[in-house]
C-alpha cells in the first residue's frame, strides 16, 4: 500500500462557493469604502486650507448627484461594516463577569447598537444646531 | 420500491488514482439514519473498499468529520432526513491532504497542537501529600467551554486562512492553548506564547468566525483567538515598555 496523500487545490472562487465565506469577504471589502470616505474627508481638509473658493467647490462636488451617490454607497458599506463588527464584538473581548456570571453576548451587541444610536443622534443635534 | 437517497462520495485510492473522483451510491432512505449509517451501509452492502473514519456515533470522539454538501459536519450528527430529496455529496474535510477516500492526513494538525504544550504546565511538581488542586467555580468557568474540543477539525475545514496560509496554527489548536492559559493551575502561557503570539499563531487569523459557527461542541475558537490577541498585545507592550522586558 502506497502512502500518497492528495492535496486538493483551493478553488479559485472559494469565497463565492459558500455564503459564509462570501459574507466574510463582503465584510472585509467594506474597508475599501470606509477608506474611500476617509480620503474624501481628508480632501475636504486640504480644500478648506486652500481658501473659500476651494472649500465651496468641494461642497458643490459633495452635493452633486455623483457625490451623493458615492456617499450613499459609502454609508451603506460603513453601516454593514459596523453591524457585522458589532455582531462579533462579544468574541473579541474577554468575558466580563457580573456577580460571577458572564454578560450575555446579545446584551453586549445591543449595548453597541444603543451607543451607536446615541452618538449618531448627538452628531445630528450638534450639526443641526 | 421503498424510498432511496443518492449519496455521491469522493473516492481516492493512492495505489490506483492520480486524483480523486466521485462514486454515486443509491441507498435505502431511513428517517433515523445519519450520514455515518449510510457510509456503513455502503461499506457493508455495496463497496467494502470504502474508507472512512468513525467510532462513537455520538459526537464525542471527533473521528467522523467530513464535508456534507460542502459544509463541515460530523457524519454521526448529520441526519439524512435533513437532505431528503436531495443529492448528498460527501467529501473528506477541506484543507487537509486526502489519505484515502474520506480519510484525511491529520499529521499537520497534530504537530501544531503538540507544539503548544496542550497539557497543564506547572512550575513545580506538587507532592501527593499536598492534596488536590482546588478551583473556584469562577476559575473553572474561565476555561471550561474551551475544554469541550474533540479535535474533529471541522473548524480547520471551515477556515479560509488555514487553506491560504499553510503555517497557520489554526482554530482548534489555538483554542486548546487558550484553554490551558486560562486554567488557574497552569503556568505555561509564556511557553505557549512563542507560538500563539507569532505571525502563524493568532495573527494569521482574520476573524472570519466560521470556526465557531461549525463547531459541534460550541467551543468558540474565534473567541479564544481574539482573546489571545489581546493577551499577546499586552505581552508585546510589556516586553517593550517595562524595564526588564525580554524581547
């Protein structure tokens, strides 16, 4: 009897063959859009330093149909990014014990959503005011 | 004619086959049968050359891990009634070399696990006269979930990083290391950190989370690895910031 273990090559589209892996790659790819929005904000700072006209043209670009579309796409991916990471947060932190019992994962996740809502509301109030 | 179900099984005979192929078997459908029962039927009634692993038939021994319709499953924990009317494809666990048919070569895993001191490491041998080691319920709770690992390797088959990085220590081995690191009787964390804190230790993990989803014993290796990342980061900082740091 021969011992000749066969190594199966990884399928080139491995992340498309399984829903779980596809969602993982989708979660990872959100970082591109979060990075893109960060670059847009950085550009805003640069334009601000260049004077009133440059700042105004930056604002005009943001409110153009293309600018709004890009921001909406970034928002959707950033929201997906946040939701998926909130979901795995309980795994990423050491168990917190209260009276000897670990806090349930769902409580930690809910806490993150509540904090997100409070912070978003605070930002809207500050900007709106 | 009574109801049947078609099982497509990956076959590989190192003496004859250049690469694996699939064989289809039509077997009787039984409501109470799991995939392991089907494989036993095939071996007894249809093809005695079929090779697979299995033992306890109750999700304890961890021998019968395989891919069932592309998902890592314990064959003894996987009822064919859940696949009624479907073609059931059974393959050896992904990301392992195939030894024969449904049997994979586990040597790589065993080597990685062995390198992590997967046992209680104590600084001094304690004489019997000092009695047993006592632990509080809280001390036990800190590591107990991670003791449930049965080395079935479903987590390795689910993890894309295991496939992409051959050197990655992998979920089960890191979860077992975490189990001992969290044990109040153990003093081996520093020894294990040489592997756990290295690139091929916890840092090859990109937190896919699939390992925890497929674990039949709810061990949660993903949590073990992320918690080890926190400990590893503190060790790294401590070694660089505190006087007397060693590395």
